[in-house]
C-alpha cells in the first residue's frame, strides 16, 4: 500500500539581508514619528505665540486705561481716545485704517452736492491738482489724529482745514449735511473695514475711541447734530456711533444717486488708487475695486457691475490675508512713523508715506534708490526728489490748493486760539 505523502508547504526562511532591512524600517519609524510630532508641535507653538502676542497689546491697553466694561467707557476723555486711536493707526491696523479712510473720502464723491464742488474747484477731479490735494487731505487727517488733541500740530491741522473750508461754507457750497456725512464715514468705514477685512474686529473700547475722537473733530468744525441725528446728547462714543451710523445709511438711500458729476469727481481718485498696478492687470484690478465699493456707491459713480470672478478673487484674497495675519504672523513690534518732528530751524515737517506722488517726502538715497524706490521706478511712478513736491517738508500754510499756499496765517492763528479755549482734551460728551 502506498503511503500518502503529506502536503507540506515549504516556507522560505527570510534572508539575513531582508531581516536586517525590516529591523532598519522598524528602527526608523520612531525617528520619523518624532520628527513629525516635533514639526506639528513647532507649528502649534508658533500659532499659539502669534495669538498670544497679537491679543496681548490690546488686552494690556485695556487694563492700563481701566476700561473694563461699558460703564467705564462713559468717562473716556479725548486724550485717552487719542492714545487708543494712535495704537490702531501706528501698530494694530496701519494699512487698513488708511485704506478705510481712503474709501470714506471716496464715498463722499457719491453725492452730487459734494462732487459738484469738487469738479468746480478742480482740487480733486483734475489730474494736475488731485496729486497734491489728496496728499494734503491725508496730512491734515494724520496730524490731528496722531498728535495729542491740545498739541499745536493737531490744533493747526484743524484750523487749516476750517480755513480751507470757510469760503465754501460762506458761499453756501458746503452744507451741514455734507460735513456730517463726511464725519460719519470717517467713523463707520474704519469700524466696517476692521470687522470685515482685518484679523480682528475693533473692541468696544476702540469703537468708543473712534466715536470720541471724531465727535471732538466735528465739534471743532462747528458741525450741528440737532435736527439730523436722533439724539442731542450721548453717554459715550459708542452711543454716538450707534446714532450717526443709521443716519448715514438713511442719507445714502435718500441722496446718493447716479450722476455724471460723481463719475467725474471719482475717476481721478480711482486712477490714483490703481496707479501702481501694471497695465495688463488694470482691468481686473478695477473690477476688484468696484467690488469693494459696494453696489450703492458703485452705481452712484456710474461704474459697471464687476464680474463674479473679481468678487471671488477679492474676498478670497482678503480672507486669506486675515487668516495669515492672525494665525501665522507676529504683530508689528515698532510703530509705523508717518511724520517727522518739525525741523528746529525751519519748522518744516516731513511726510514719510504717500499714495502716488511723494509730496513733502525727503529725497534721501534710500527713498530714491532703496527697494521701494526701485519698484516705484519700475512701475513708472515718481520717487521723492522733484522740487515741486517740496522734499524739504511742509508748513501748515502750504497745505491746500496752489492759490491758497502761504495764505491764511492770521485766520489759522485765530482758529488755534479759539480751539485752545474749548478743552479739547476732555470728554466731548459732557
């Protein structure tokens, strides 16, 4: 009888080389895992550090000021509001705050009552005059926002602004409603821009400071609130903001209408805002700008409706920026410097920031041939240096259209003295 042979499966023994390979793989696994864990921990630590440092400044400022709740905000003085606003402009949101005020000024061109004057005076609607006039406007805003309320520089800036407006007020060409709306957008646009586009919204303390600061500017301009706003007195800056915001919205609905004058007044500022955009990208950049305007403002300027691609690109870029700034970037450690101190011999002040035309910007080697200067040249822009742009700096008497340069010294001095008697460092609501 045949004996059945068992079906034996032979298993080949692993070679020593294969075994050593497996051992090496097993040995490498903990090292790879450790590297990944370290990378994750490093990224998480960086994000945590960014978050801690980004919120530390506003937390410390709130504690230093003692504004711990809404009730405490009622005692905010104009001096305190200035310090909080300066923190916003110098450190927290320097670029976005300036951009928000650019859009605020831009929105005022959507009213025919204001655009008619702009076109008639040729100050901002004419290319030859718009260059200087725009920079002059930013200088006045910067001087009375960045300097203490009772300082000579802040008082001179307000007085110069009032002097430049005075002839139009006397002629009935600027109404109280025009002034009040301009004041309102200087309040509402920064608040809106930070809420929608920045890495964080403004705190109640910062909103109160903006309301307090601009209320004091409105008082210094002689703006009347009675008969326009729903209240005649306010407990604090937030209550003032809450009153002027709906008034401005209603005023836009009632008075912001499409007009060829609006188009003419706004077109030059659009060109300035897009000046450094390469020609091939200008059409798309223009659409993005139309997106940021919003439908009502865009329609008032008679600009075409932007495409959906421009809208998606604009908001995607802003959302991406907000994420990167908040989660991955350290906060600004040193303040942005916009102006120099007055020259001890001439009293002239240098301006270190500009949109397109470097008025009052020093013609240093760095400004002319540094990285920004080279990029500006490459894009066809103007670097500091031409005498007509006064690289030696400005006096407040230089601010304004060409025909007003050097004039109004006596009126300015009277205005400064009048402002000194108003207690501009105190709370403007009491």
